[in-house]
C-alpha cells in the first residue's frame, strides 16, 4: 500500500520555544495512526501544519504526494478534517450545514446531492436530517462533524478527539464507522484516551515536549508494556513525564 501521509523532519518554533521538533512518520491506506501526548506535547501544532494552517519552521510533509509547503490547495482538497469542537452554526439544519460544506468543497447539483446522501448514510444522520444543529446531542454533533469531513470523499482523514465525551455505545458506533472508513483511507487521530489505541488504532505515535517518544504499531506498544510489566497508563507516564 502506498504512503498517503509522509512527514519528514517537521518542526515548529514559536520564538525560542520548540513546539514540534524533528517529527517523522508515515501513514498508509488502511492504517489508523493514533497521535497521543500530554497537554502541550505538540499534537495540535503538528495537525495545524499538516492541514496548512501553520507553516513549519523546518521540515516538510506530503499529503497524497502534494507538499504542504507549496501545494496548499491540493493538500486541502485531499483531506477531510474533523475538529474537536464544533464551530457549528446552531440555527442551521443538518441538511443546510452539509449543503454549505459541500458547496465550500465546490460540489454542485447532482454531485452535491449524491455526496450528502452518501455521508448521511455512512454516519447514520437520517433521523436528524431536518433538525437544527443546536438541538443535537453530543454524539450526533460528532457525527455531523465526521460527515462534513467526508463530503468530498478524501483519501486522508484527520480527526481530533473523535470519540471524546461520547457514551460507551456511541463511542463503539463512531469507532466502527472509522474502522470501516479506514479500509480505503489513511487516518490520523489525535486522542487523549488511551483505550482508544487498542480499540481503534493500528499504529501509535506518542509525543512529549514536541518530540516523538514512541513510534510503532499498537501491538508493539502493548508488547513494550508487558516487557516492562506496566499497564498502558503507567508506560505512557514513563514515556512522557521523564523527558
Ligand atoms: N501560536 C502559538 N504561539 C506560541 N506558542 C504556541 C502557539 N501554539 C502553540 N504553542 C505552544 O506550543 C506547545 C505545543 O502546543 P500544542 O497546542 O501543539 O499542544 P497539544 O499537544 O495540542 O496540547 P493539548 O493536549 O493541550 O491540546 C505548547 O507549549 C503551546 O503553548
Ligand atoms: Mg491540542
């Protein structure tokens, strides 16, 4: 399988402070990479550089072969981004919001209708299609955010805390949606939830103070834990507190 996200020596400095320092990783189609780290580790800064919101101080990355440094437009059109919280327009109906987001992606007429139908079915939004966003439960709001990220059928998905704050049933549902989507896509998930790794991610990147502290498959991480006779939480503390 081809690498869809390739990150090489990515760094971001704010004044004298290294928010992200020499980060390298790849994500292939079929993989779900979990990006973990304590507050201030550099996760959001990494995601902001990959989504072309921030320009790196040094290093680079390609998204579906397009450089984040000089192909901003193609990078953005190859990826879907689900933010952690919703800058949603409360008075819009789900139908109106998805139409608006599709139009922003340059979808028109039949293509737009097809895309809305596809994402509504994928994320099970049929029952709330004519409901305003401010009246939706947290779980449904997350689904709407996932639906808008999928509207242009991107090869790459970047999801910020996709299951945070959901009840166990909704967590399970959103995870199985993501798992199904990963067959055709490369997915990067930022999360604080350690159990999300085992439940969903094929690969793991643990960051602390801007640097990578662990990179490997989820199985390799679990193996390291058992070698050290630590549970995941204690190993995470070991990796991120002692730096
Ligand atoms: N625009 C900015 N100007 C100055 N410093 C910044 C800026 N953005 C982020 N930082 C700093 O960079 C570091 C990494 O921040 P970042 O937001 O990437 O962390 P994070 O891993 O996403 O944390 P959290 O889990 O709290 O969301 C922090 O020390 C933060 O204060
Ligand atoms: Mg963050």
